[in-house]
C-alpha cells in the first residue's frame, strides 16, 4: 500500500508542478508579446523613444527568465525567440517601422509556439 501512495503522491506533485510551469511560461510569453506589440505600435506612431523602451523591456524580460527557460524549453525555441527579439530591438534602433512590425509578429509567433508546446495535451504526455 505504501508504494501506491508514493506513486500517487509523485503523480500529484508532477501534475501540480506542470500546472505551475504552464502558468509561468504563459505569463512570460504573454508579457513579452505585449511589449513587442506595444513597441510596434509606438514605432508606427513615430514615438521611437517609447518603442526603444518597450523593445528593451521585452528583450530584458526574456533574458531575465533565461535561467528558468533553459531548464524547461528546447534550446532551438529559445534561440529562435531570442533572435526575433534581437531583430525587434535592431529594427527599433534603426527606426524602421515596417521592420519593427515584422519583428514583433515574429516574436508573437515564437511566444505563441512556446506557450503551445508547454500546454498539457495528449501529444505531450504520450
């Protein structure tokens, strides 16, 4: 009977940790996406100082979470997202509104993909 209780407790702990992880990744990806979109809106309206601030905040938010994300996400996803954020920052610093919008869309696509990968669904369990 002790074995069954131990297995059940481990299963519950794993499930709880998975839910906590999903919440953490979701908050991160939504936050980065919002900052990237705000950056693009700022760039399109010609407010380059605000665009730069939001691009830097998105990049830093992603970078600050790196110690956690390196443990739980695929490195290829991390690199692709980091590249998209660097492109967003570069386009913002170069004051290229169209390129900023394109980079923001790439950031959104990568963040959406990361959030989807971390969700619990049959393919992620079996």
